[in-house]
C-alpha cells in the first residue's frame, strides 16, 4: 500500500482517535498556542462569555488589567452593577467586530458618531450612552454628566490598549443595528434600552465573513500601531442568539452567525503573527459535550462548561491544572439553577434585553 500524508498525522487529526468515545472533557487545542506569564497584563472585551475569562484569570492569580475602576469606597456588588471590573474598561458588551473597531477609533478621536446621546427608557430627563446603554442602571442625570464620564472612559480605553500585553476578544454576534447616517454600530437596537427606534435613522446589519475579517484586520493594525508588543487571543462565544432580526429561524440564524465568526477568527489568526484562536466554542457546542454544558434553556452555559474551557486554556497557556468544578448542591433544583443563570445573563448581557418575555 502506497504512502500518503494521512499515514503520519498526529492523533488529533483523526475523529476516531481524538473525538469518538472521549466524552465532554475534550481538549481540542493543538500546538502553537501562546504562553501566558503571571506578570503579563491581560485585557478582555467582547460578548457576555468573555466575562468568564476575566473571572478565572483573576481567580487564578494572573494580572488581569483593569484601567477603569470604581471609587474605593463603592461596594464590590454596586461597582459590578455599574459595569466596573467585568471587563478591562467600562465599555459593556462588545458583540461585533465593527463595534470593537469603532471603539478604538472613538477612543483615539478618529470617529465621533452623530447619535451619541439617547433618552433613558425611564424618562425623567435622564440620558444614556448609546454605545454602553446599560452601564448606568438609571442613566445619567444630564448630557454634561454623560459626556464627562464618556471622556474619562475613552481615556481609560486608550490606557488599556497601550498598557496590555495580551488582548482577549470574544466574538459574539454578526447581527447588529447601525446609524444610517455615519454607520455607528450600537450594542442593542435603539429603543430596547433607551433611545427611540426610527427606521429612517437605524438599519439592521448582518455582517458577512469578509466584513468581519476586514474589521478585525483593521483593529489588529490599529492596536499594533499604539502597542507593537500586543498579542491577541480570539474566541467565539458559544451562547446562541437570544433573538434574530434576520427573518430566519433563530437556530439557523445562530448557526450562520457563529459560522461567520469562527471562519473570520481562523483567517485572522492565520494571517497575523501574534494572533491566536482558542476553541472555547467547540468545547461547549461540539458533539462530545452533547449539550451537557448548557442549562435547560439550551442557551446559558453552565459553570461546569466554563470550568472545562478555562482548565484547557490555563493548562496550555500557563501550565496550570485547575481542580474539577464542584457539583451543585443536591437541594438545588434545576429551576433554581436556571433562574440563577438567567439572572447572571440579564445583569451582565445587553443582548438578553431583546427578548421581552425572557425574564
């Protein structure tokens, strides 16, 4: 029998050896991943799932970079409700590559969206920032207060980009809403959490692979322009869409969105030195997990799933073996577990607001 390339591949290249019968605790990360030192400053941004990465980095003693902090007298739970410490700066959820690119440009004065103030949903003259509409639970008392806080925030974003050693970005969505005037992309549809939807001023976008790839390539170039040493880890959030405006079934829309993001992440990692893809998406959604890592709503990721993802991450990046996650108490009912998961998402995730009956 003749020789050919498939005779000498490693075990990880064959489904039968690497996947079949392995169970959910699979490690699909190949070689060539980055090494993370405890002294290296790690910044995070992205969708809701990115918050888990920040949480585990802090818990494991790594240098999680936070440039925008609350006043020391503010209790930790109150600070968290106002968006402090969830990510490296107080930008809230960044779901799309276009949002990330525009955040960079806004921080460095290259883009000033025309629609930069929304009326708060509760009224009373209060206002919200369209690009982080839930960061202040009750909104700002005035436009002046909003603009002062935004200027401080963008200064801290610049500080973060220039100080970080590693930037972890979790791609979450391809669907978004933008201004018809200047293309400014919002984290949620206007009218959902402040502002007022106007079909003449706002339009739906469902970004394609080429657009996501171009936006991420532009971001990499801009980041390296202010921080040449920066390394980047890309992940794709395994959390399905809570709702779709595409006209498709939400399951098909989710598959499209995640497929686009996964393909774009691969292309960026292959085309740029110092950019790495980490397969958290595959670990949670892949066949070996058999939906085990999802809560009963098949959307929220369980703590067991997050622990598995982060154990693989820290094993490869830092040579650390995490202990197995603790099982839920026997007295905790599935309904209580699901309710807790939903509460986490509603507090931390702007996208959850798109389903008015999801509370």
